[in-house]
C-alpha cells in the first residue's frame, strides 16, 4: 500500500500496479473502500494483462485519512483527481455507484486524461434524490444539527447524511447541464438494483452527449454487481472502451 498527500492536504491510501496503457483507475462507491470485489477482480485481470491499474480510498474511507462525516462529493472528486495525477497518459475510469458520478466529473473536467469510462450502477446527483426523499422534519434536523442518521442495507450501523454531503453534491451536479463526453462510455446496470433504479441509468444514457455510448441492463443483478457473470460483463466493458486507445 502507498500513500499520497492531495493538494488539499488529505493523506490518501492507494495501490498502484505498473503496466502498459491505457491504465485502469477504479473509483469506489459511497462508504466503500478499495478492497471490494470489483476493484480486486479488475486488479487481478489487469496484472494478468500487464495493464497499469490503480485503486484507492477517498478521504474518510478505508485506509485514507480523515472522518467520513467531514467529506462530500466535491472533496472526494478532488481526491480522485489527485490520484489520477499519479498516472501517465489517458486512463480508463471505472466508477461504481457514487464512483460513477465522480468518474463523470473527472471525464467532464479532464477529457484528455480519459481513454474510456465504465459506470457500474452509476449514481450521479444521488444527493439530490436523498434530499427530495426527506420529510420536512428530516430536512429540519439535517439543517439544524448538520447530519441525519439513516439505516443501511449493508451494515448494522446507521450512516450519516451530512449537510456537507448535500451541499457538496449541489456543487457537483452533472444531470442539470450539458455533459459532453468524447470518449467511449459503457454503463452497466442491474434490473434488481434497489439503490440505483434502472430509470436513472436510462436518464444518464440520454443525457450524455457522446458518439460511443451504450447501456447494458443485466436482468436480476443487484447493486453489488459482483457475481461471476457481472464481473465478466465488467471485464468485457473495460476491454471494449480500451480498444480504441490500445496501440497495435
């Protein structure tokens, strides 16, 4: 494991595997870390192919510094930009859930650094959906105390939704303005995803302005998208977006 200090002073943990390009950068989801099934699967595949690969933890996640409650979408997008700067040449960005949102932000701001993009149950602008789903009492509590505890389907411990998360999300929206992505984009979405509805994937598909764009709906797949068939779909998508950038 390595560490890098971001321009904002946050100490970020990462694993960087050297290899040929285009390299692959994995961006994890909300409250996830770089030891997840999809990240480790892609790292093993990249090593077998001799491809460069990078996985990392956002600040407040996993082995990186900071508290989760002190971060937001804009902070974690800065973290992703800091680790992307460690790579050479255009990279394939693979973003899972919230990581899909952050991948879109990087591709919008630095298209010259992105050879291709794969979104797995990408969740752009999900903080606005959270806010819209809160009752008046929940909104009042969030504004007054700075956070609201919500139950989690993945842990017995409730997780905090902070005002910083909501405010940072509003500074980072991608579905409310043009989103021009000149690189190949592949969106993967399970039909049984209870966290990110397939309707959001369709909305994103129609919103992106790009010439090489597709959405694959996988029947019965849930939000984890980590079964063997799902991982095979993921590997195929990374290969697909890499093809135009791989030299003969």
